[in-house]
């Protein structure tokens, strides 16, 4: 499999209209995926909305995103990569956020490039293809 894995930051920037998704995926929409971890992060944002109206609007947006892209699940291959990365980063004192570590492991397992507006953490992952996106 080749293509791109969208980080939550890309979806949030799209929702806030500070980024045009079509511009950053540039003809790669059929090769664009989400991690189940990103799906959870987006759904968490729905539940954190501060008003019922905002929750309804955010929910509609998130559900449209979840319907638009294939969701990559966690499996034992991803778990093996995750465990190795976790141990290696811990050993060097350069751990990253738990969710980002799962997303990186998913990308590596599926030979995908991570698109993110916040590449600082993903940049610590050896061998990870990363495409930083500016807003």
C-alpha cells in the first residue's frame, strides 16, 4: 500500500478553514487514509464541544470525514512496530505523544506518508515518511 495518512491536525485545520484538504492531498485522495486513532481523536472533539449547536456541527463534519476515507485498524503488525518504536524512543529519551506513536506505527506498517501541520513529534520517528503541511 502506498499513499498518505492524515494526522488529526490536517482534519482540524480543514474544519477551521485554515487549510484546503484538496490542496494538500493534490490528486491523492484515492490514496488517503485515516488511522483508527485519528478517528477516535476526532470523535473525542465532538464530545468536547462546548455547546449543543457546535457539537452537532462538529459531529456532521467528523462523520463526513470518517465516511470519506478508509480507516486503518490496529493489528498485531502495527502493535509490533509500535512496541519497537516505543522502546527505542524511550531508550533515547525522545518519546512522543501516545496517539502520535500509534499513528506513526500505522503509517510504517502500511508504507504511508504522514501529513501533519505539526511535524515536530513525527520527525523523531526513524524511517517515517513525513510531509509537513503549512497552513
